[in-house]
C-alpha cells in the first residue's frame, strides 16, 4: 500500500502523509555518500513518500548541501519531490558566541537564498520558522514572507514549535494562511493534544507535522517502567494484528482528526518500508485510548 497524500486545502497543495526527515542524515552508519542518500530518496519515492523535511542547521549546516549534491547529480528527482526546510536558529560558532534566534527579514531572506543554493533548487515548497523568537516582529516576518513568495523563492510559509499564542500573533498579521506548525509529539509527549496546539490546527484548517514520533527511539528501546509497559502493549497489539510495533505506533497518529503528519527520523531503509505499511493496520477508538492510557500511566479523567 502506497503512502497517501494529505491535502492542505487553503494552500491548494499536498504532501505525503509520512515525511522523511533529514535531521540525522549525517549520522547514517552507512555514510552520507551521494549513492546512499539517493538510495534513501528512491526508497521513499517508491513507497509514496515524496516530502523531505530539512533545516538549515541540520548536520552542522551540511545536510542540505549533501542532499542538494544528489539532486544536482540526479536532476530528474526534483520534479518528484517536495522540500520543506526551516530557519531562524543561530548556533554558536566563529561568528556568534551565543546560541540565539534570528527572525529578522534580513536573516530569513539570507536563509532562504542559502537553502536554495545548497539544495540546488529554484523554489522551496515550504519554509518554517524553526523556533519562536522572543524578538520576532510579525509585521516584518509577514512582509518578507510575502516578498519571497512573489519572487518565486518559496511557495508557503509556516512555523515550528510555536505555542498557540505565538501562532495566533503571527497569523493575525500574515495575510496568507500559515502552512503548518511542526511540533514534538509522541506517546511520551502528548501535550499538543491538551494545550490547544492540535485544537488550533483544526480551527485554522491545517495539518500539524510531528517530529520525534518515536520519542527519540525510546519506543523501541524503553528505559523506564512506563516505557517498558508501552513497548509491551505495542508488542501485544502488533501480535494480534500480525504486524510490527512501529506499524501500530504510526497508525496511532492517524486517528487524530487534525490529520497529523509524522516525520520519519530513521536512516534504516527497512524501517522506512515498515513505517509505510502502517496504513494497513487501522486502530479502533478503544485501541487508540488503550495505548494512550499505558503511555501516560493513567486513565483518562
């Protein structure tokens, strides 16, 4: 079964319901050669995963360039994929001794143009502000978003790790709908379901992207009693359905009415292929709540 597309009606745009994340591209035990990255891209495309999630800082600012080298060597891929990238975080280095955020119009423009050069593409499908900046000026951000879209350098803008108030502040000024809010969410970090973030997504009609859906791998390598019980529950459900625990896990995300879009962080081709089969193992409402209960360590109130 191919990974389906999920529509963003306000943007007349769709992305694959599972997205491949580039965060750990440089940590692949098999390396980050052109051939290895190309193999992963092709594996994703063969499964229906056509959307790739980047950020300028990933891999110490090198992962976009590594990916772009593949696109430069295999230009036919460019028309088959969708690229999301993020900007706004400044990590300490020669130029800056202090980690900080920069959402000035000058930096957003610089970041977008740098990502275009590194990725070897003419236009970015989606650009997200990586983290909320205490000094962000929504009017200034909105103006540069609009200008970059009109220049054909980006199609859509959105945010990442924003609270509901941060999102509301920016959206109140920006005339176009923000594309998404990419947030951390897993069985062990369920706050977005209860702090209004997913409610806001439904209200505004966008689909949240979810990073670290496996809780940094703790789903597969439990360390606490709660994590072990959750792993055991996933194993039991997988045995009942004749599938793997990761397929149960990713299926769990599909139940939420906001239309969550998990980002796969693995470099293992078999895990990518396994995750793509999650659509074949839907969960009932009772099964969904039973997983939530064991992961949170308490019944719903």
